[in-house]
C-alpha cells in the first residue's frame, strides 16, 4: 500500500483487515489540473501487492476481490470521520484493544489536526 506513498499519492491511514482494506488516500497531480484516478491507483496496488505477498507467504490463489467502494470526501469533518472509522476498524472487529496494537494499521499522523491547521 505504501510503495508509491509520497510519489503518486498521499496515504493518511490504511488498515488491512482479514477480509477487506480501508485506505484514506489523496492522489497527487499528474500534470496541470489532472489527478491520478482512484481506479488507476488501486490497479497499481492490486497489481504490485500480490507479487510481494507471494514472496513472503505461501499463498495460492487470488489476493484481491474484484470491485471497490470509493467515496469522494468533501469536507474536513468528513475526512476526520473517515480517519476515525479506519482507525477503529480493528478495535470494532475485536482484534485489538487499541488501533496502534494492530500490526496491519498505518497512519501518517497520530492526529490529523496538524494537517488541517496548515490547509
């Protein structure tokens, strides 16, 4: 998930759950007024990650399901709500007591407020 972080996009948080993934991501400009599409970013991730998984695991079969659910975030409040939802996903699933305990959780900031104070 982090391979092109800070190159093609910025990831604010990601959690890889046993049967799904949540990712809060902002595409970077490709060229003037043109952003990479979420589809192209996910295509890249879904193409690259199985090759890496097969290097470290004896996994046979499909890694990713077809399809995705994406949503455009339109406000600071909505972004913070999504960030909190992603953070709490492994806690809600009763996999850990605190998000930071979950080995497949990553976030850019422990608190998004520094990001929003500068924008």
